[in-house]
C-alpha cells in the first residue's frame, strides 16, 4: 500500500516563498514519475509540475520560472519550491506518484 504525506503549506504574502514536500511509503517511488497539481474552489485540478523517474521536469505555464520541482529518491520525497507567489496561486496542492497515488492535499494561501 502506497501512501503519500504532504507538508509545507500555509499562508504567505504575495512575493514570498514556500516549499512543499511529499514523502511516499513503499518501494515504487524511484521508478515512477511524480507531480504536483493544484485545485482552487470551483476550478478543475491543474498540473503544476511533473518530474520523470530520470529527472526531467516540466511545468504548467502559469508557474514557469517561479516554481521548481525536485526529487530525492533515497528519501522517497518530492519537493516543490515556490517563489514569487501570487494570490492566484492560492489552491490546495496535491502530490501524485504515478500512475494513481495521491497525497491528501495541503492548502497554500497567498495574500495580496
């Protein structure tokens, strides 16, 4: 049974930074892609960032240049460094260990 535990959400002012972390149990982390998604009230869940097992990363258009995804396979952990945060980044952020293991979500709120 694979479980993902997220941490690092919170309240920050616009222009500030936060780092989210997600740690997985089990032994499939290193061989699968990982990603971060977010969902704001009334909106669809959207891709924020994804990283393949080999370390290639891709980002949603609205966060390119501000967010950075990284992974530590030795610790079964994926992180999301978020810089220059904007009020429109306010969402619940979820990590995903492909193909279908989701974290419980962590709230990020950015005040103007």
